[in-house]
């Protein structure tokens, strides 16, 4: 079945690295996404990775993909208070309309 | 500026009333989506539309209805048949071609509360 799982909460100290993990079930997913949601707002695409890649780096963000274990992670270097938000992992299924399956979201709290 | 707008930001409804949430985009995207978000859960797909005058049910369509008369507009009606409508509703759109990643762009959301 379709399922994306994430831990619900992560607390880090400002300046440390944050690692948010995600597991997915559909091995045929072509793209995997990380979205960020600030309080009371919509979702903002942070980054995505194509399924034939192992790693993607974009400034402070590093995405690692382990297709064998169906495991995706997002690392945020030098975490800042502005990074406090909910982070959603999502996989895309095919079938004509490109359905997105979201995890429940990981709430990242950054403290001094 | 191009983007997706949703209105209103907050909406209160009495039990038994229908209410319509607005979603407009000027990105020239063909596909549009409605999601529902509940605390501690991921987004669940209500309805989607790939082209004008066509739409399909998502995973939780019961108690909701949509229309797609114009490319830029995809309003969602929450009917009295929806038993637990209090939630945060998010609209999204996506171009059908020409962009790597197939990403969906999200509006700011509407928080609906049933009194």
C-alpha cells in the first residue's frame, strides 16, 4: 500500500545539524520531495530528488536517498531558529495525475 | 506576481451549512488539487483536476464537491454531508509539462471551523 512515515518531532540546538528521516513504500516513485510548512501557512517546496540519484545538495540542505531501504533523509546544516517548522516528506505516484503521498510531518524545534 | 491565492484565510460555519472555499492561480497551470490537513497527519487528497471541465475524486471526497469552469479557478464546497469538516484546507497547482520535478505549488490555506 501507499505509506510514508516520519518521526513526529525533532529538537536541535541552534547551529547544530538537523536530520529528518522518512521511509516510503512505493519503489516505483520517480520523485521524492521535502516540503516545509511554517505555522498557519501553506507548504513550500524545499527540495526534491529524482529516484536515480543518491544525494542532492542545495546550500544548507542535503538529501540522501537509499532506494534499497526506501529511506530518505533531509539534513539541514547550521540550523537556525527560522528553520523551525513542520517538514513533510512526499513521494509521487504515477498513474496519470501524479498523486503525492505525504508523511505526517516532522515538527522541528530549534532552541538556543 | 504569479501564485496561488486562497480565500478566506479563516472561515467559520454553522453545522448544516454549505460553505465554498476559493482557490485561484495565475501560473497557467493545468492541474489543481485540494487537500485537507488535520493535526498530526499528512495531507489527504480530496479532489483534483487535470484540465478545465474535468475533475476526479481523491481519497476523501465524501461530503465535498468541486467545479473547474475556468483554468485559473478550482473552488471547493464543503457540504453539510461532511461529518467532521473542521480542518486546514490547502489548494495546490502543477504544470503538466516542461518543469523538472513535477512539483506542486501550494496556496496559503484556509482554516475552516465548524461552530
